[in-house]
C-alpha cells in the first residue's frame, strides 16, 4: 500500500539522522518491542473474536452441533442438505434481489441528494443534518416506526394513499410488496450516510473545472456528464462496493427484518442471513447454520478479492 | 456560482424549496414517532401531527410497567465501557501501525483491514459458541468484550496519525520520551478531534446494537435497550402509543448526541479514507 511505503521511507530518514552502529540496532529492537506491545490487545481480540469464528464457521459446517453440546462429524451432509433446501435457495434469491435493488436505489438517491445539498442554498447545513438524521437512530426503532406508519388501513401511509385515491395496501403483509418495502426503508435509513460520502467526493473536484465549463457555456447535464461523473468515479466505486458488502452481510437488514416481517409473509423477506439465524437459534441446528454461513463467507471472500483486484489494492483508482 | 447573476436567484430558491420538502419528508417518520408517543390510545391512529390531548401517560406506563430504566442503565454501562476500552486499544494499535517500524507491519495491517469485511451476522453462530465456551454467556462480559474489537476505528485512526507531522514526535524523543511517552503526550492530545468523533460513533453503534445482545443474553436483567423494545413490541402488539413512547425514549439519546457532535461525526465519515 502506498501509504505504508511513504511512512516507511520517512522512518528511514528519521533513523539515518541517529548515530549509526550498536545504538541504532538496539533502538530498532526497542521499536519492535514497543510496536508489538501496542498492537497486542487489538490483534489478540480481533484474532479471537473475528478470526477464529471465521475459521470455525468454515469448519463447523462439517459437523452436526446440537444445542446441548453433542458434536458429530457428518462430512459434507450439511452442504448437500443446503443445496436441496428450497427455503435456503429461496433465501439466496431474496438476498440477490434485495442487494441489487438496494445498491442501485441507494446509489441513485444518495448521489442525487449529494448533488442537491452541494448547491449554494440557504440553511444547507441544517438540510444535510436532516437527511442524515435517520442514520443515527437504531434499526429496531426505525423498524417499529415504519411498521406503525404502514399499518393496514389505519396507518398514516395508507390513509394518505386512500385520500389520494390510490387505495390502501398491506405493505408488510403482502408478499408482492414486503421486500420492496424493506428495501425502501433501508435506503431511507442509509441515504444520508452515503450522501455525506458522495458530498466529500464532490467537494474534492477542483472548482476550476466547473468555472472553465461555465466559460465554455456547458449546460448543467453536460458538466455532470463530462466533469462530475468521471472525477467522482473513485467515490462511486467505493459506495457501490461498500453497499454491496453491507447488503450481502446483513449489516442493516437483520434488525429490520426481525422487527418488521420476521422473514414473512410467505418467506418473501427471508434474507439468507435471517434464515441462517432462524436455523441456529430457533431450531438449534448450529452445524447446518454454520454450513450456510460459510457459503456466505465464500461469497464475501470473492467480493473482497474482487474489490482488491478492481481497486488495485484498495486505492480506488481508475484508469 | 457567485450571486453576480440575479436570474440565478429563483433557481436557487426552487432548489432550496425542493431540498426543504425532501428533508421534511425524510424526518417525518421520526416526528410521527414523537407525535405518537404523546397521543392517548384513542388518538394514536388519528392523522394530526400535533396531539389534541397530549399526554405523558405513555412514558409513565413504559417506565413503570417495564424495567425500562434498568435497560437504559445496562445500555449506558455496556456502550460506555466498550467505547472507552476500544478507544484505548485502537489508538495504541493505530499509532504502532502508522508510525513504528516492525517486521510484518503491512501484513498485519492488511489482516486487520480485511476483518472489516466480516459482518457479525456471518460469524454469529461460531462466535456465540466460542463466547459460550469461554463462560461469558448471559453476562456483561459477553456483551462487552466481543464488541470492543473492530477494525473500523483502527483504520480511521491510523489514517489520521499518518497526517501528524513527525517533527512533533522527534521533539518528544529528544526530550527523552519513550514510545509510551510519545503516545501519551503527543499522539493522544493531537488526535483529540478524531477521538471525539469515534467516541460518538462507538457509543451510537453500541447503544443501537441489537443482534449480539439478542443472541448472548437470555436473562432479562441483562437486556440492552434495543432487545427490550423489540420484545416490548411483541408483548404490546397493538398499543402503538406505548410502543412509540418506548421508541422515542430509545432514540432520544442518539439524536441528542448527533445534534451536539454533528460536525465531528460528518467530518469523520468524510475522511473515512477511501483514497
């Protein structure tokens, strides 16, 4: 990583300023010792509470682990069961639909918001904070509030739709709408966060480009097409990748699904991550749950590798 | 876009109106929540945003019928402890990763960075079994310890420390400070803004966390607030005035923190380093 190497050269210069020989060597060893003590707590913690569970997730899939501590080796049986479990396959389909619509919708809406609040308009700071506000509220609360607003017949959303002559619907009770509703709430929750990231990207584009475009008489969509869009690529890339990973891994979805739909109706919102949770903690089938989780780990590893290759080591440079 | 051209003004006003309407729509669900919390059972499904007969009865009900205060104190204790310990560990690790030279540093950083991509839901089952084996099931230990370790903070702090001028450290070394002294007297004071932002971030994240507390605590005395309101909802399924009161109480501290620290929070997201 480029950042790492620059730091290293700096350190070398720094070391060269010191007297050479024995002292330099001992200083280096002291630096090693200090560094290992400094990184020790976090390294150990991440190893025990993230690294080992990650490896265990892969290994546990080969066993049947009951809630009472019985462990039997079953080979690939869990994986075979997984591939013929129509509910699991269905949950993968739901995950894909969720991730694709969330990522695309979130990208468009948060970019549009960022472009809007980048304009020189009155109270822009307050407006930005308002868009960001949902993000600081917990997803459990978010889920409850939307459930209240979306109640059949009596909820405010349906009452307004009725008044507009659009008819009321069972947004969380109808399998045709439930997943779309969860996607919409996810976007509403996260759009302010991604708006801030886009805004940071937009503010890094030098103003001179826009001034020059204005002198040339470019229209606003031309300016967007030829200046903003290409120069925003690193940020766009970052947003796409991070939101994809968070969608697959269920950072935001689990709490919402748990509170709003518990996977229903008719499993239409049963995302992979939620189905796995149910297998583990409602049916105590830990081994099977781990097998399915390891499948998701695999998907995430591929996504990670793709991320590092596409971004040339996390630098998000294009061309 | 300097206001030289007066014909731009109407455009700007139109953009402002658009942004204002969208922003009000965005926060409307939260206003509706607060509104519902002050409405009586007869009024909770009415369409008026300002209650005609505002009542504090829902809050009284929530705090007397359910040990809500206990859940809030649990959450304060857990979120506070996690935040303080995590900041201590992360600043140390980030300092070493940004400034000290040791074999394997870049590999270690890469390994830490890659744990960012491991989401809790994915490793939930093995983590639960591991923590159970360590005897931390149904305990504050089980709520606190696994929540401390998170690469996000290390990553941001390392980025920040790389931007601190090295001369300041050198001066401290010349004054006879060791590495601990430099960390304690140079690095920590200089990173106060970043630490403040992360403090808010970590506290918010832990106050809002649901899945892990749900998994690790069956004992109701240990419940954290999100678990409590989720189960409150199943208990009082149709009493939305009570549920909205509980939701408001739960959301209020996080919104207050945001209003106080919004600048730091938004700056830290902006610099969350994708370059």
